[in-house]
C-alpha cells in the first residue's frame, strides 16, 4: 500500500503532466496565423510535417514565413502566389529587413525547409 505522501506526489506528477499537455495543445491551437502553413511560424517542424509535401509546397511554406512579415518577392511564382493572398501586405524589398524580425523558431524552420528541398 502506498503512503499518503506517495499518492500526493503521484497526483502532482500526473496533474503537472496534464497541465503541460494542455498548455502545449493550447499553443498549437492558438497558432491562427494566415496562410496554408501557419505551423512553420508557430513550432519547430519535424520530418513528419513535410514528408508528403512537394518541392513547390516546401518553397511556398518557406516563403510564407517571409510573406507574413511583408517581404516583397522577386520571383514570378512567389509574386503571383502571394499577391493572390488576401492577408499579404508587401512592405520590404530587402530580405535582411525581414530576417531581423524572424523568431528563432522561424529561422530554424527556414533552415530545415531548405535542407528538405535540397534533399529531394
């Protein structure tokens, strides 16, 4: 039989784990950014997130991160795609201006996506 103190510890461990799970699920649910791939700005991507994406979809995913900050794209494909998005507001022609605004998660995801593109 377990002591009362052991039960209390187990309760705290289970309750703490449940709280962490709720917080992390809430963070994912709270990611309501515009675009087809909002997760690229909200959490670190995993291989399973991109396994079924084409190279073109990966490029859009990467570019969408920059687009949320208003980067003015140079290529026709990106210009055409993002100019059709109601949320896109082009503001910055210099990628360095946008790069300074990126979060560490976004920077890691851009690197991750670039590696995925190169490996396909």
